[in-house]
């Protein structure tokens, strides 16, 4: 299945290059492009495994490149957030010396905008420090990218990391339950009728009981959302780094069903949603 961190290319027919997250997988994409590029990078959140590949994205070194980076608005500017990872203590080339034209675009938790002919919508997820899901509609098809998120029934995880998970069965505060219900409804709207949903399924139910406060889901949670939203296919994503290929095969097989096409994300996987696909 591979060991790169989160990065998915979305390729509309004749449209812009769109990349969901800039984990280490974006390095290989940059090598394949082999020259200047215009790219739009949709960042779910700025935890390390979702941005660590960006300084190694080859088009950033090309003066003719135009790179737009989208992420949720924070207290400090997005330019400062991304420049921090190229501080001299960590990286030999400071951000200001990268040749490409880089445009940082701050998003709200419920944004609705267009990248050329692609409509992009977002909603907020249940993850430490916050995270955004993205829906992309183009060519009469739709893809939803959902990582990282915990389920919406047990624990509200907002701005700060929680040191330990509460005991299973601990009642939710009414205010937390209300926020979780709103998040869940927002995600259901985003996934409604989608052709493909790529969903964080890092944990098994047993692992989730120990690490609920980490902000990740199980395949069962993803299937529940996908079914309720009437989406057509699910890609299990953001695998546990402890999971072997054989264990991943078994996990995918376990969750195959008659009503939803279920796949496991892997290096080089290509899925066509074109007409007749």
C-alpha cells in the first residue's frame, strides 16, 4: 500500500491540477511534472504528515510555476505557517528563495468557491487543531476528501489536543453534542450523492477505544456516513503506519459490500470517474 503520507491528485478533464494535501507523496508528483506547473493544493490541516512534502515539490523551484495553497484561516497567516517548516534549523532553502509564484488562500470552515471549472466546498471535521473536508465537482462527477476526523458521537475534539480519551460511555456535554451533530450534518451534505468519498479510516474499533482523542475514524464510521449520504464508492485512507499489506487486504475485504464499492488507498492507485467508467 505504500508509506508516503497524505497526497491525492484530482485531475478534471482538461482542467486545473488539484492536489489534496502535501504529504510526502507530492514529491513524486513534482518529479512526474518535470518542469513549471500551475497547481492548486487543498490542505486539510497543517499537521506535519499533511504538509511535509511541500518543500520537495519540484515546481516550487521553477520561476514560471504558479502554486496556490488553500487551508483554513488561522491566528497567524498561512504564509507564516508554511514558511516555518523551511526555517534554517530544519531546511536548507528558506521559503522566500523558492522561485515559484506562491499564493496562500485562507478558507473558512464552510467555504464555497471555484478553481476554473471546478466547484470546491468545505466543511469542518472533528480533529485536534481542526481539519477541513473538501468536495470537488467537475465534469458531472464529484469527489469528497475527508481526512482527518474522529466520529461525531463520542468526543468533541476542537482546537487543543486532549491528553487522554474519556472512558467509553462518558456522557457528552449538551453543547458538545450540538456541535458534533452540526459537524456530522455538514459532512453528510458535503458527501450527498458523491461518486467517490476518500475517508480517514486509520483505526480498527479496538484501536479507537484506546486512541479516540487522536482524531481518526474506523471503516465502520466511513461506511455509515457514505451510506447515509447516498454516495457510490469509498476509499479507505490514512492507514495506520503499523498496518501490514496483508492486514490492509483483510480490512478491505472485511468491509466490501453489495451497495458500496470499497477500495483501499495505495501508491499509484488511479480511479476514473469519467462517463462510462
